[in-house]
């Protein structure tokens, strides 16, 4: 996640929703309280297993628990391909 604003974010518990493009829910996670300086980013590691290749929607803070100046940038649609690591 990244704070694209010009002010630090308040420490907030956020959620992360992952769904397949067709609408099937893959996971709903709670992210521990985080505070990011302006321009700072952080990596979120999840226990979610992507078992089928396809297009997925990833939405950070769908309930807008954080006070965002811009909520439209909380959603990404990505193509994920499972692999063995």
C-alpha cells in the first residue's frame, strides 16, 4: 500500500478484499494498524492462495476506515497466475 497524499496517514486498521473478476470472494483480511508518511509505501504479505489464473480485484480499505482524500485509487484489477515458489 502507498500513501499518495501530501500528509501522513493516521494509524488505522484497514481491510483488504480480494475477489475474482466474476465476483467469487477469495479472501477478506484485516491489516494491522499502519501509519504511512506522505509518499511512503509498505508491502502487505497475505496468506491467500491464488489457485486459478485469472483477473482479480484487490481493494484496500473497502469500508473506507481510513480518511482518504481520494478513495478511487484503493482498487486495482490485476491478472494473477499461480506458481510454485
